[in-house]
C-alpha cells in the first residue's frame, strides 16, 4: 500500500504535535500561508497572534523560561524573519530553548532578491545555536526533530528553521524520527570523577569558600542539589542576575546578587574568598568587574555544561564540564560517603567577616519629595509576595532595583534579559509567562523607556484575555543611561529625557485598565485594584527622575570598589 | 605569546559549514592566515585546514568554539603534535632569453616543476613546506614575477 502523503505544512504541524507542542507564537505572511491554512483546520496547537514578530520571539522565550519547555515561534520571510533576530540573540545569550520557524521564498527564487527575501540563515548564524534551511520536504520532519533536540540539550539555545514556500506545498510521507543522530553534537552531562574529587578536596580545605550560582543551575533543575551542597558545607551563596531564585534568598546563607549592582557583602565575599565554586555561570563582565583583579587570590572551581564558558574570561583551576545537577549530585554523594568535618572556628570567622560586611549597604536616597522608585518597587514586592508572582522586567534601573529588592526562593519566577540586555523584552515575555502558567500572577516591572518598545502587545493581552500587570516606573528618563551621564558625563543628559503617552488613557484605549500613582499612599490601593482587575493593567508610577541605583561598581572597576551613595567620588 | 597554529577540522559536507567556521573566526576577532577546504574520501565529510596566529589560551577557546558548531566533528591542533604540512605554490615569471637557464636551474634546485612554458612566461609549481616556499620566493625575486599564487596549507599528523 502506498504511504499516505502530506504537504510540508501538514508535516510541520504533525511534527510539532509529535514533539508535544501545544502553544506557539507567531505572525502570518505571504510565504507561510500554507501553514496558517493548516492551522485553521485543527485545534491541537493554539497559535497566539502578536503585534510584532519581536514580541512573538520574546513571548516564546518567556514561555520557555517559566515552563521549562521549548518556546516556538512562527514568522514569515524577510521582515518577519529579521524582526526575530533580537529575540533569537536574547535567547542565545541567556541560554533558553527556542525553535523559530521562518518562512522563506521559494527555493528557485532564493538569491534573486525576491519580494520579502532575507538570508535569515546567514543573518542568524552567529546568534543562534544552530540553523537549518530546509531544501527538501523529505528532510522537514527530521530537521524539526533535530532542532528540538539541539535547542533543549546541552546549554539550551535557539534553533532557526527556514522553510521555503515550495517545501510547504510539496508532499512527502510523514514519519517522525524516534532518535536523533548527530555525530558532531554530544553534550557532556556527567562530570569527570577525578575532577569532582579534586574539587571536593579543595572545598573541604577551603577556609573562605563562596558559591556563585548562575542561570545554568536553573536550566539543569539543580537548585535542590546546590542548596543541599551549600548547606552541608555551610558555604555562603551569591547569585548572578540569571541565577536569581536558584538558591533561596530567604536563607541566611544567601548573599544575594553579586556584580555591578550586587550587594556590597556579596562582592566582598567573592573578592576575599580563597575558593570560588562557580556553577552554571559564564563570568560575564557584569559580575566579574575588572577581570584582571577578579579572583586573584582564590582558586576557582567552575562547573558548566558549556566547555566554552570555562576559562573564557576567568582562568579556572578545576574545570568540571557537565550538567550542574549531575555534577552536584555526584559531589554530594561523595561528600556524604564520609563524615563531614567542619572546622567551626574557621567557618565562623569567615561568616562573621561576611556579617561585618553586611553592615555596609546602600541607603536609597530620593532627592526630592516626589514618589521614590525604590519605594514603589519595594512596596510592589511586599504587597504581591503572598501571590508568588512571576516577575518579568525590562532593562535598566527598574531591572536592577527588582533584582535587588525582590527576593525569590524558587527558580523560574524572575524573568529578565541578562546577557543581551534587551529593552522591550519584559512585556512580551510576561505574555509568554502568563500563557505558560495560567494560574500565576504575572507582573511586568518596566521603565517608561522600555515599555514603549513593545507596548503594542497590550492588544495581544486583550485578544486572549491574558492578565499582565504592567508596573511602569515612569521617571521621564532612560534612567540607567541618565545615571551614567550624571556620574560619568558631567550631567550631560544627551538624548535620555524621554516623553511618554498618557499610559492610563493608552491602556483604556486598548480596553485595559489604567491607573496612575503619584503619591506613596496610593501605591497599595492601586496594586489592590490591579489584583482585582480581570484584565491587563497599566499602573503608571510617576516617580522622581534623579534616583540612582546603588550599590554600583563602575564598569572596568574591581568588584570591591563599590559605590554606595552619590557622595562617593569616582576613583 | 602568539604562535602559528594549524587546525585540522573535520566537518559534515553540507551547505553553509564553511561560513559557520569562518564567521566564528571573524565574529570573535580571531585571524585566519590561510584556509583550505575539500571533501574527504567519504564525501559526506570535508576537511578544513586553517592556519592562525594566536596565543595558547585563544587557541583553546577557538577549538572549543569550533567544537560547539553542530556540523564540526573533530578539531585537531596539529601544531601540538608533529605534523607534516604542505602547500602548493605556482609562480609565473616573465623570462628574458638570457635568464631562461637560470630559471630552469632554480626550478631544478628547489624541486619546482615547470608546468607551462610560452615564449614569454615560465610557470613553476612547487609542493613544499613554508621554508622551501620562502627559499623559492627569495630566489625568483631578482627576476620579477608576474603572478604568484599559493594554496594555503594542508596538514596531516605524522606517524
């Protein structure tokens, strides 16, 4: 009997189904109409129509971050495809799994500068984990299978599949491969036992150890193991921006965030540590400060699934390539096979020293009697804490304040663009988060600059009845850039004063709820009203323009040169 | 300290692989001194040979980054082991009658082959290592050359 034949568009859908995909984000266009036709006739995969392709990709990433499943986006060729580039790069830098399907002009037109043609494979080559141009419909199912495999294994990342129009029309039998065979791709999951033993020996002998927990811990689902190891050996834990929630911040052993706007004591602990145990972090310059001065007197153990991250920035003494969960588990097993001896005098000396450093903290200063952004963010945190919200942020001052004042005890609740630092990420990511977790309260804390980069997505929220509470910290400036200008460019506020529409009226125009808050006593009532609303909300917090984010380690300075207030001079 | 390294990279023979490898070098600020690429006996795979000047730390990163590319199967830094390296050069020399014998002598001494002769030009070809190629360049310089091409290195581990 002849095998049943399917069009490329049908194979696309059947492959997603086989892959267990139930929700995708996209925007139609000329060359992918066949897929939209196939989508029209089914109800297994729900398609969310956004208002800009960039939002589709950020929403897919928000979805992936919250659910742990790969996010899927579908866009047309040319501008549809190029609009996804920022989002692809964003997911690549922060290491989240996406499979991005782009339409392409027909095979015979490729290279002829056809209408809406873009070489998206060439364009995305350096900002995705892998990409494919499908040239034969018979390859489509295999390519999709491989793409999901690559996106979700090793260090996760985005994979792009470019599908020419004729491939979607051509027919082939459908068979979804059970296995993936890629000779050149074998991520290392198990840590080398010898390296693990060497690391443990060093950790046991350490007098001033500190753990740095990064986004890789979240990816590996290794929070439990990390916490256990830290508690067994009584080692304090600092986290990176991406590692927020990987170690319970309510624990007394948590040092909170380190780095440019990290805690004074977290930075000091890292600078003075004799052994640094870094797990799932790539030692970005925002956490190392001046690289030459970082970890000069300490031994560094680095656990990471991506061999490229090891010794790329910081020279590592004991590298362990592997999945954080596996490696930490193996460490705990070896550790608990013998009695753990902790020299409490040594340990206490170290912890007391850290407690001493903890006395030094930035005291938020609001230079006028206008509403303080810090006050707003702290109040949002306190008020929403009982709801266990998922918090997304945009990029800038508000992002750092959120990282400083929101405390999380579990991963996948703080969604922010770390590596690429993409303004406009938060709101669409919040939409993805709201879809991935329909029962959670989703807050997007935004600046007035960032929110205007993807504000059109309010329409998407309204279409699907999604509730995102946007808290716009509206200070009339691109605050973080303004902060740099104030301190480093003689208060020359070049192009950083930014106007906004009336966010309340704008929200109402979309059919959403708009609330304006200008006084401290109105914060809580506004939040209460937002919680009670059954649709998306914009709260326009009109705040002081000249508040600064402290602590602050200026770019290029060592981690212990921490500015705690405006009065401190730049060295 | 930066030194010359010869990287032998085994890749799957598919469209775009060379771009991925070359993009990696340019995107991360590494330099390519020479590059050759051709299919292996099994045409499903290709061999890319790249020579690059870099510090040992940079080479380690380059090798790791290359490994990260999905179609890359194997990366060997042949400079670490002893390797046999060869390159083809072809040089076209405009020969005056009185120099003809000298050019032929140079060819004989250096082991270059005369592969084309017209009434005006001689073309020599040599398969050699870097040192021998430099020697040939020095020898023919006084006569002036019209064209000079080299293939870029190929290399194989010794033994």
